[in-house]
């Protein structure tokens, strides 16, 4: 793994020691019991990838959970929560039925192959329902998501720097170093710039990055982040997994016109409904980029609900088109309990306003979805 800033490594080390100590003293359990006992509180969790090989997560950006940690987390959920798919919970709310105490939902974004090959067997063995939100563009093209292509460029390149002047568009970047400990910072700076850029430009920039930084790379080189095919998405749906929409190109929706937002939402939904021959009730805002206008488009588009990356518990009644989620750490149960303890204290004292503007957070903004 490439070195992250020393401040982040120190923070992780403190959590790695402090969380188990506080957990052993029962500090977290006392707080979590309030969450578990309250039928008006709904906890939704957010995953992206579950990996067996740490080499597939060279920069530790917060999107991957290693399999042993995932298994520990699911065992804890099985024992201490009532797990429902998101749509099952939403339908109960729509019928005016109370949710069971300790209701929790498990979600995955994007549609990585490891969701099927690594995560699903564990979820199936424990009998836990879950929900998957699929980005539909290039679904059968065998091409990685645009951010994974950028990650692979920075991981594999032998260049001394990223030459911003050779990119087809001005992202407001100067030449960025790629030596030693600077590589992590260059990647995070690049991803943040790409998120601030219209998706058409971002895709062109990623193409140029591959030409500049890894012109001779082979497909098997570097970190692998394969996606599911349409047949594999259909297989999961046939095995009882709820499938939701996650746009076509995974853009920053805040940068699109109302018509552009509506098109991304509607087209991804149409593709999935045609593929699965069943309704697609839910939507996830890519990277958590959402504002009141984007939320309104999800509502007008007929989605029953939509999920953000805002790290909060959902205290009912709440806006079903701006549901919050807790990003899951690549850590043991104690660190999740620490997060739930802290987020629970904030959420139960200051519930998130319905439809509040959110500029970002979640996937690909390192650590932003973690407490």
C-alpha cells in the first residue's frame, strides 16, 4: 500500500488501539443499545468492495473492506440487528407499519465483481438480505470505472510526475509529483479535481492519463477492479438481491442540468428494468453528490427512495429521497461500533434536514464517509 499522510496513519493507529479498549469497557454498547431499542431509528450501511487480496486496494481510499473484517461485521449484524433490504423497509414505512427495533440495511454501490464472488457467499450463508446499486454504462464492455482507471494509472506509472499541461482540459492542477510518499497525495488531488469536472471532461482526462502514464501496461498489471456483467447482475437479482439504479456514467449530478440529471437516472433505470424484467425502486447519488434540485429529480423520476452518503442514522419520519448511510470501515467490529456510537449521538440529537444540500462525500473522497 502506498503511504498515506502521517496524520492519517496516526489517527488510524489511535483508533486501532482505542476502539477495542473502549469497546471492552462497554462504552459503545451502552450508546448503541439506544439505537437498537428505538423503532424509529433505521441504520443503513454502505459498502463498495469486499476484497481478498490487499494488493487490490493499494491506496486505502476507504472503498474496500477485507474479507475477514467483512465476515466479523456481518456476524455482529446477524446477532444484534434486524436486517431488511432497503426497499422492504421503505415499503413498510409506506404502509404505515413500524420498523422492527434495530432495523439495519446493507447496501453496495457500483457493481463490482467481488460483490458476487466474495461478498454474496457470506451474506447468503448468514441469510442476510442486501441491496446493490448498479452503474449501467459499459456494463458488458469489460472496462473499469473511471476512478479505478485513474487509480491504476497512479499505481502503475514509472513517471516522475503527472504533467498537467499534457491533459486535454485544464483541471486547475499544476504538475504533480509521483515519487515515494507523494503518490497518495497526487491521486487524492486528482480524484477531487475529476469530481469537480463535468463527466464528459473527466472521461477524456482519464483516457489521456492512461496514454501519458501507463502506455505499455497490460490488462493484468496493477490493481484489479473488475465489474459485474449484465448476466451477473441478473444472477444476483434472481438470487433475491434487491437491485437499484446508480446512473449511467457515475457523474457528479450537481454539475448537470435538470434534464441531464433526469436522463442519467431514467436511462440507468430503464437498462436495469429491461435486464431484470422487474421494477427498480431505488437510486443512489454517485459519490454522494446531491443538492435539493437533484433530490427533487429523484422524486419526480418515480423512485420510491434514494440514498446519500451522508453519515447519519435515519430517524423516522424522514425524507426517503435523502436517506443517510454509514460508510463501513476496513476494520473489526469495535471500530464500526465506535462509528455507530458517534454517529448515533449526533443523529439522535440533530436529525438531518429533509432534502438538505450535500456537496459531496462518500466514495472516492478519501475517508469522507467515515466517522
